[in-house]
């Protein structure tokens, strides 16, 4: 059987590159070659991060995985986190750049691309594939509920819940059900209404609706989820195939080099936190990490720092370089360790970790659930608000943090919720039960395992 070559295209953000990289590694492990396409800006970060970890030797592991790049259309001084600008420029620049990349690869004659796996937020790549006679699939790195909400935006307009400008109408109910099988959703939690400002949200939504128009070009709608986590949604849209949880290969897979496991990171992982965790009592550590986008202002940063002190428990806190504020004078921090980026999956699987103070990004949720770690939920933007509701109300595997009148999560609130968490035995036992259910999906014979097997069979044929 010939070795198929798959082109993988994530949306340009850390929370999208990670699951696509993990999925690509699964393809490599199952005998496919992968050409992984980042935008130039992210590509250089990923490669330099790997070189810092002296892992570049296995960059082209057996030359089964190749990292390449295309431009994103932004200028050198543009803010690469500006979602509105990015969503306006991607459709103008990237489809043409992707087509040229594929043609160049074919001209060289090394690897003819047989299949494209595009992030749901890059589904226009299916049109590029169609033009070049290449089949494709989409991979949704978010929840199946978000996927379903996006697909149903036109229905919500028809039903008078949204106006033609995608804002909530005056008659819109506070809570709705997209389908009788699905849990209720808070309409104010719709992701585009929580992107910082409404203009940005609408630009992002219009771009995603543009992507959704290409979904008819494939029968493969893959999603990083499982049946147990979103049963009603998957019942309503059976075309969405769960392939989650997408987790990096275990450290005990001796045949895999450490390099691939850390591939795709924009920042170098600080491994020193692992030996620090080794020194902490089992089930004692509060792990605080807020993903790659969350930005705290100085006031909120102070409250968080002083709140961690107040809990009087060991904490591991991830503070990204691009959101490092001045620590307040009163901050002791002596019970904790602060790193700029952590090997999150390893951290969450460590027996010392008791709970995960998180922004509720879907990757973080899947990694927490896969390790039986309950959550303290502090969503920042977009789909994270609904994810919080899902964790706290549906799965009952976490507690939400509430903001005060001035919009801050106070140090007192953090202390109160941490104490409440440590007093609640049920939350921990529910998380352990969920872990088993979630992990059964990727064990041999599990539904995610079988879906992936079917998909790979299709690629190879």
C-alpha cells in the first residue's frame, strides 16, 4: 500500500495548532505523511521553539512530518492577535497562497498531496482542494456545540432570535434550545457577542459563515469531542464524528521522540515545573493557566496574584511573557511556582495537581477531563463562556468564578471558591468517572478510535 500524503491546515492560533498537530501525529503513527502548514509568523515561532529544545533533529521524523508555511497577508507591524484583521485578510491572501504551495509541491514531484485536513475555521481550503482534485476533511478543535451553533446561525436569524446583523433581537429569549436533544444555551454567551467588541465579533462570525459554506464539500466533519460529553448535540448532528480527546502520545511510547510531543508550541515549555510538582503532596496543587489569548489588566492581575496567596495552597501559575504585569508588593508567592509556559498535558496528569483554574478553552477542557482534574472556571472570551456553563451545569465537573460589581474576580472570590472546591468530594469523584468515560473513546474499540481508523482507511484508499 502506498503511503498517502496529507496536508494539514490549522487556523493561526495556538489553540488551533495544538489539536491539529496532535491529529497529524496520529496520522503519522498510522502510516501517513503529513505536510503541516502554518502561517509564516507561527511557523518561525514553532521551529525556533523546537530548536531551543534541541529537538529539531526529529523535525522531519523519518521525513513523515514536514513543517511548511504560507503568508497570512498581515504586515510586519500588524497585531497578529487581532482577530478582526486576521479574518478580513485570510480569505484574500491564504487560499491563493495555499494553491500555489500545493502546485509547487506537485511540481517538485516529491509528495503528491492526496488529502487535505483543514481546521473548521479554514474550511475554504476544501474549495482549493476541489479545484485541484484533492479530497478533504474538516477538523473542529472546539466543541460539537460550537460547530452546531455556527451551522444554525441562519436558522436563528429566520427564527427572529438574531437580526440580519447577527445581534440578539429585542424579542430573543435569554435561553434557547437549538434542538430538543440539546441542553439550553444562554443567548448572551454566543461566541461572537463575546469577542471584546461587537464589531470584531461580527467580522469573525461572517468569516466563519464563509468557511461553513464549504462544508458540503466533505462528508468528514471531525471534532475533538466524545459522545459522553455532548450526547444531545451529536444526536442532532450525526454527521459530526467525535475523534477526541486529541492527546499527545504518552511519554512511555519509547518509539516516539520527545520532540514530536512538544511540536507546534509557540513558546518554549518550562519543564522545571515537573520536578517542582514531584515535591508537592498528592492532590494539593492549584494549576492556573489561561491559554494563549487571555489578557489581564494590572488590577485583575493583582487580584489573581493575591488570591493565590490567600488560598494558602501550593500553586503552579502560567504567566505568559506577553501578559506579565508587575506583581503586587504584598504578593508572597512563596507557596507557588510561576512559569511562562507549561507542558500542560504532563502537568494535568501529575498526581500532585488537584484542580485546574482555567479560561475554559476547549483544548484545556479536554486535557483536564482526560486526566480527571476538576475545574475552577474563569472564561475570557468567545466560546469559553458557554464552555464554562457546560462544565459547571451539564458535566458538574467544575465551579464558576463570579465577577464583582467592578467586573473583577476578587481575591476573596478566588479564596472562597478554592475552599468550596476542596470541601466538595463529589466534584472530584464525578471528574474521575468522566475521565474513564472520555478515555474509553480512544482505547481500542472505542468510538473515537474506530472513527479515526475509518478515516485513515479512507485516506489510504
